[in-house]
C-alpha cells in the first residue's frame, strides 16, 4: 500500500496525505519505525534501517519536520551506541527473521551504513536536535577515514554528504571517496562488461552497483565521479532493466520470498525516480506544498 500511494503521489498527481497515512502504520509508540518497513528486517520492532526508509519517504513529501521528527530523534538518542551512532540491527531483532547479511550482535557497533542516511536527511531538512551533534561527528570520522569499503556503505556516505550543511568539506570528502570507489572498482562503469567487475564480499551473484546507484539525482556530489558517457550508459542500462510487468528486478540476495516481493516495488520506485531526475521520463509531477508540522 505504501508504494502504491507513493507512486500515485510522484507520478499521478496524487496527494501526500495518503502516503503519510500509509507510512503511519509502521510507526511505533517509541517514535521509531518497524513492522518490516525495510523488508530485510521482519517483526514489529523499531530498527535504524526502518527509520532511514521512513525519513526518505517523509523527505520526498516535504514533511520531515514537527513533533513526529522530535519524537524520532528522542528515540534515536535512546538507542544509539556509546559513540552516538546507530547499529544496523538491534540485539532484540534476533527474535524475528532477518536477512543473513544483517547479522545480530549482542553489543552491535555503530555503523555508517545505518547512521549516514538518517543524519543526511535530517540535516537537509534543517532539523536541530542534540542527537545530531555526535552522530554527525561519527559520520565525518568514518567518511574521511575510509580506506576500504563496500558499495552500500558508500551509498550511505553519499547520503550523508549530500545533506550535510558544510558543503566545502562535503565536496572535499566526496572527491576523495569517488577516487576510492573507482580505484577499488566498487562501481560498474560499463554495464556491458559488468561480469568483469568484482562482487563485494557477502554480496549475491550479480549484485553490483552502477553510477546511477550512487548519484541518484544529478545534483548529488557523486555525479562528479562519473563522465557523461559513463552516466549515460548507466541510465540506459537502468531503463533496459524494466521487466514485462512494468517493474524492476531486485539485485540483492533473495533470502525469503516475501521479502523479495516487498523489495521489488521499492526498487521500481527508485528506478523511476532516478530516471525522471535525469530527464528520462515525462510523467506528471506532484510537488509537495507547504503543510503544517505534525
């Protein structure tokens, strides 16, 4: 239902309220989000990956503000690690099924993978909360000291850098990160030759990322990592991946049928939004207007 409402909002001129209502069904009393909002983590518990997904939706609606965000930040304060960051999975999640590539630890460390997207969205929406100070410092330290990484962690670093207020520092960090991505071949620069690019440890066969996966919009700092020809090939490949039923495939490891089915409409929306951001679609756009904070 959430993805249906999001599609209607972004491409059919639909209203933001039905999206907000659908997202609200994943909200917990602690201010966080759960109930498999991110399909890789099952169960009702609030988890950082669910929070990141919810914030991306609210950001797209222009509704990342108000008491709801205040409650969410209080929740993040209570569940952060000692260094002020977010783990990928909280220990309590072992009571419910989870993707095998998200292992559960008794004392999980804070990770850029979970913290970067949350901090980036909150900063982009000019949210002020005490939790952000230490979480921002954590992200800066991780991004600026990365020497070895994997594609999804780089995605999280980009999400952080694209939202952070210090644009000069972000541009410098992005420049260094882009060189690392190319040197370590973390991105497929030529989809025709994608089999020649290595898969990251623990990734599924064929689970590789392309320029459009890092630079989802042309204004992203990651766009500067790629030439026009590389970006064009990447977007051509993305468009060609649409399947006969209209959706896009999921490249992640298929660990459970239900999770894979739920991931597919998310992947489809991401593909359509990326293609439109680069001028590859001409569908109707519904822009969010001013709304009262909740």
